[in-house]
């Protein structure tokens, strides 16, 4: 159909689209904000609720969606509808007591990956069973074209801090450039799952001198999962290779089951038709559409592509108004089963983040339009954005949809921090959301724009507590803060929340502009949350770690009087009395331009509780002058005596020779007994603690 004919047909398309969009698939591909804070009417399913995709209904729904997308493109040429969420290396957190492990009486105590919830492991670039070190190295192995080739390296950890190389296993990821996403060990360390991502780029095939509907590069993302058996000697042998269509959102492990969440936006033949295609050509492309074209696939051990999930395993959101075509897939793999039994479910819509407790999984999505990029490159959220939350209960490989709800706002700009905005306690879900149309994705956003004396606008935030109501499949709003009774904002005027941490019946928030107010939230009564106290100190914390004996460790950055971020900062707080928090000690490292591994991932820090002492290790790149050309690349070591309530510093451990002193993005460390091991850019350093 030519452009003139298409425009004459636009009115008819729009009329039909208005009806279709109200019943479309849940196409939720961005963080949202706004919406009602009141609970749904009793016995009425919420707008956010998911429903099964009926047999034979998927293809007709997608056909109507594609017609509606075409109408929208005619009205707004160049509009895009699909937004990929590409998460950097895995997401984050750390709680006291979750990192110390003992696998047997013969194995020394050792630290594991920093995690948000006890019993819920997270993929990381470095794992250990107390004897061997398992590292996912994306630096040292290169392909024929010089592209990175991830490999797993196994080393024997010696008591003196030395590492003896044992074995390696290259990941079979094809020829496209690959990025390392993390490792997950089974509970007994007999199987290891290595995750890597590739994206191949293709251009649409268009007739000469004719424009395609999508005149852009088309990405073909793949998540590679390579599972290996781990021998008693540390040798690895490949047990299964899976190549899944889509981007990895995040991953977790509970028991021996790993949970992968992916998003997939299929590129269909209809979308690649030239702009001048006739009505008959378009309808023929729609008639040829099949369910397997829409649903993500999987290749097992290099075999042919087969469906990853069936139509009957999928859910949709009938009230969705987005025109995105995205499929979110939840994949569960049993590492303990000899055949690596796998199950999958999906729903139609994109996912911005995941939070998992030991019993339930929550996905944060939106059913509404996407945010846009402003002239200054910052993400802008239209007024009225809503984040939907979908709850799934799991038992082994079984994953059952329970309920959905919504909160005003979105869960932040950094995929690394989204999970930390959510927490489940006594069956209730607590959520911190940002409710402004704009805000600060990074500390530099808080500064005035070039040529302006006016500071940029911070986003306000809201705490929402939701409780499941099974009859309506609803997560109902139980309370929110601020509210009419407690109108005080979460943060001072012009301040924005950075660090968030929930710990039992208490919540901790850190905001930033020129000072670092630490807010303590009293959540004992979930129907009436309140601000218990606040404490002002310079700088801000990205990561908050509750420690024993009423202590809280903050890791972030210092700041000057103008709000300019300085070097990495570590602070220890006394929060025994939640109404009277106090600063015990703090220290800033390096000049401006210095960084720590926590700037890139909350997995950058590791913690091991040894008696009354919490031992922490944090990689840093410390410039000697502001943004100077030289930096010290070290593993900074700290000790918190939880009885004496003191913070003290241990000598730094120099990074391995030959590493880039400014790159700490993938630096990791681990403690085994009285030794500490430092992994940087595929190289090892270590010493007695």
C-alpha cells in the first residue's frame, strides 16, 4: 500500500486500533510511573492482572497489533516501539549472614557472592566452593577476529593466597562478540552454569531505491547457557549447551534450580516489507505468520531451533496499551537432575527488573507507553506512568502466577539497582518508586546543565506496601508513604534517593544533592509505615549493608559543598536505635575520578563474618590527583568489629600485574579461611588476610 493510500486508510485503522489495543497482549517494555494508589474494588481483577493466552488466539492478536503499529508509524514516521533492556553483568545486593558458607567440616569458611536475600543466589563472575575458584573470564581469550571469547577458569585456592590453575572451559558462543554474564554453582558445587550474551546485527533486506519500514540495524540477541559437570579434581566437562533467543534480564538460583528471565522482541517478515508494499502483500505476510515466528526459540547442543515455550504456557495482559511486541520468558533449569530438566513460561510484555524471595518471584513491568529520550540525552517518563508488579510462586521447577498490582512511578534508571527497590517481608511486598517525569540516573545529572545556573530536577519517591488478595489475583495497596497523615517527603527538597535497603521491619534510604541524608523507615506496622529518623552527612551511598549488632555500612561517594561527587567513600553507622542513627566513622579514598567496583556492580564487594569481625574487600582505582593520568589499582580491605563498633583499614592488596589500572568494572574478590583472592581482568592476586 502506497503512502497516499495508507493515509486515506488511517482513520479506519485508528478506529479499529482503539478497540484492539485495549485487548492486546501485555507489551510492557519500560519502567513506568503514576497511576492510582488505591486498592482495586473487591472481587474485581486489577488492570494489571495477567490472563492465559487462549489456544489459537496468539497469532490473531499479533496480526492486529502489527496493523495498529503500522497505523501509528504512518501518523509518526520513524517511531520505535520495542525497547531492549540489556543488563550489565548480574544484579546485586548484600545482606549479613548470607555470604559466609561452610560446605563440609574439611572446608574452611568462605565468602560467596553478595546477595540481596539469604537463600537466593545470584550469578556472578567469581564463585567458590571453599576449595576451587571458578572465574568467568571475558578478557584473556580472543577469537579469530580479536573479539572477546568468554571462558571459565578453575583455580585451586591455596592457604597462602596463591592460585594454582587447574582447568579451563571455553564457552561455545559462535562468532559474534560475547559478553560474560555470570556463573551459578549448584548447591553441592557439582555443576556449574556459565552465562554469556551475544548480539548479531543484520540490515533489513529492501528492494533497491526503496525504504524499509525499519531502516535500522536489526539485532538478534542470544543468551548462551553452558552447563558443566565439576569433577572432584576441579576439571570441567560440558553437560549441556543452550542458546536462548533474547536478552538476559537477570538470573537467580534457589536450591538447585536456576531461574533465568529473558526478553525477546521478534523481528517478523511483515515488519521488513518495503514502504510501498501493497495491501495484498501485507495481508499475505500476516496470513503466513505462525506462533513459532513470535515465540522465542532455543537451540540445544548446537541443534536446530525449537520452541522454548508453547502458546499454552503464556500469559497476556488484556488492558495493555503499548504497541511493543516483547515476550518475557521465565526459564527454570534443575542443575541436580541428570538430564538438566527445563521448564519455561512466558507473558507478552517487556520486563524491567526482577526481585526474588526464597518463595516468590516478582517482575516489574509496565503496560503503558515507553519513556522517551530528551534533548539532553536523559530519559523522560510521561506523567501518569505506572509500574506493574507480577507475583509468581515457585516450588522447584513449578512456577505459578499468583497476582498483579501497580505502583506509581518507576523503579529507577539503573538495572543494577532495580531489585533493591523491592523487598518481601511477612508476605507483603515493599516497593520504592520514583514518581517524577525526570531525575538523576548518575550523580553528574544532579549538576546544572552546561550553560545553566539552575540545578536539574530530582525525582520524588514513594514507598508502597502491597498485600496479595488471592480471590482477585491482586496485589492490593495496603499503604503508601508520603500520605495525607504523614506528608513528609522521602528526601529533602531537591534531593533524590540513591541507596535503598530493606532489612526485616526496617528500611534504609540515602538521598543525594549536597548532603547524604540517611533515612530510617519504621515498617513494623505495614499499614502505617513512617520515617523514624534522618541523619545528614556529606556524600551519598549506592550500597547499604546491614551488619550485626545494629550496624549499617554505606558504600558510595563523598561530595563537596556544591554537590560535586568526589572519591569513593565508606561509612559505618550506628542504627541500634532507629530513631537516633549516628555516624561512627567514615573514610574517602583517592582524588576525583577515583572509582570502586561498587560503581559498576553491587557484587564488587565481598563480606565474610569471622567471629565478631566482618571482613570486607572492595576493588578500587584511586587517582592520585583530580582526574589525573595515574591511578593505583588495589583491593581495599576493611574490618568492622561489631562488638567494639569500630571500622578499621587493612593494607591494600595490589592488583595483578598487567591489568588496566582504570578498569574495575569486572573486578571481584573472595575470602577463603584466612586468605583473600583478587580477580581482575582474568588475572589473580592473593595473600593471607
